[in-house]
DNA sequence: CGACATGGTTCGACCGTACAACCACCTGAT
DNA sequence: ATCAGGTGGTTGTACGGTCGAACCATGTCG
C-alpha cells in the first residue's frame, strides 16, 4: 500500500500524479463537476472529504482560473451551485487525457488477461475502505 | 482512482490513513527501516520518492522523536546509516497494528473469495504504475 | 592534483489543510 | 410570529509537508 502511494506520486499534493501542475484536490473537484454538470458546494465537501473552508478556497481557485462559476442554489438562499465554464470543460478534458495517457502506460505493463480483474479489484477495495 | 484516494484519506499528509497522528511520509520511513533493519539515507530518498532535503528533515524528526539514530556509513565518509532504536521498533509495531486493524476492517467488507485476488491486484497495479 | 559527481544539511518559499469565529439563511417548536 | 438551533459558506490564522537552491564534505576519475 505504502509502495503504491509513493510509486503513484500521491505524496505531492500540488501536482497531479499524471503530470499536470494542478493540485490534486482541484483536479478531483474538476472531475466531479465535469461528471455531474452541476453540484452544490456542500456536495463537493462530502465527495472530496475536505473541510468546508478548504473546499471554499478550492472553489475560489477554480473560479479564479476561469474554470467554474458560482450561482445561487435553487430553493436555498444559503447554498452555492457550481458549474463548469467552457474553459473548465476543456481543462477537465485535458486532465482526463493526461490521466488516460498515464493509465494506458501502466495498463500496458499488466498482462492483458489480468487488466479487467485489477480494475475491478480497485473498485472493490475502494468500496471496502469507504467505511 | 480519485475516489479511492479520498476514501482512504490520502489527501491529508500529516495524518496516517489508519488514524495515527503521524505524517504519512514519516510512517513510510519507519516502515522501511523496520523492514530493512539498517538503511542508507540515500536509499530512503529513493524509496520515499522525496528530495534529499525533505528526507533529511524527516530523518531529523525521527531522531528527535527518539525513534531512529544516525551512524556513519561504513566505507563512505559522506553517507549516513540509519537504524531504529528500541522505541522506534515499538512505534513501528504500533503503526503496523493500527494498519492491521484498519485493513482487517476493510477486508471484512470484501467477500472472502475475492480477498486474495484484490491483494494480488494491488501489487500488480503498483508494479505497473512504478514506471 | 584538479574537475566533477554524490550524499547531506540548511534556508527560504509555497501551498494545501484544519480549526475557529463569524454571517446568512433555513427549520421546527412554542 | 418569534426565537433557538442547525446548516451552508467565507475569512483569518496557524501548521506543516514539499521543493529548489546554495553550500559543504567526501568520493571518483582522468
């Protein structure tokens, strides 16, 4: 496990393991938003497992980069609804591309017959770890 | 993958995912030293995938805690040979215990028939990711 | 003997995260 | 209708892990 963390480069939180100079948490936020389309900020807190203060800053950073925009949440005057801008979607796509490249390279080193089993195992492990 | 990182708590580098209030990198260093007995500091640099400056600081921290001690490397006046103290071994054991607890809990949530396959898959993936 | 490489340390800067305090808004009970 | 307590967000502050560069000592090779 420890080996995996180091090999994957997870100990450097301000750089994506896939080589992109974007903080890991920001990349994750971008990914969630890209998949969901819209997201309440509080939902992002839960998915990213961060404090709301940290999440607030990350969102501010995304907005500053021009990747996301805040809107009022429908039916709740307190909430913030997040949405990716056009540039945000492009950035997410670039990130996904880098991720694909990185993973393809890794998968190449896994015997073809085992690939699917490994991917499924990772999903199982994630679910098991997730309390 | 991203889900796994968040679920496992890897985004918080100053706390072990297993609940111990010890920085992740320090825990990894402790683990390597416990397994190897002795280790050159430069070897730790490679295994931890850190800069030598960062490694130096981590070692200093271990020494400060009374968990490790530096010695001259045999046959090389520049090098530093690292060794765990008695307290260091105890600390490593406590860490291993916490890890075991955490993993057992996770493994309990994996169908018995799949456990071995999942563990093997993780090893395969680590090797594949490791350039 | 001199040039370059290697192992370590120290210094400075950056940045991600948590915690606390605070505000705005919502909700439910009286 | 009102007030208490809960929830969503922001800002200030502190902490700490990591890197890069400068520097030193030691080893190595021509």
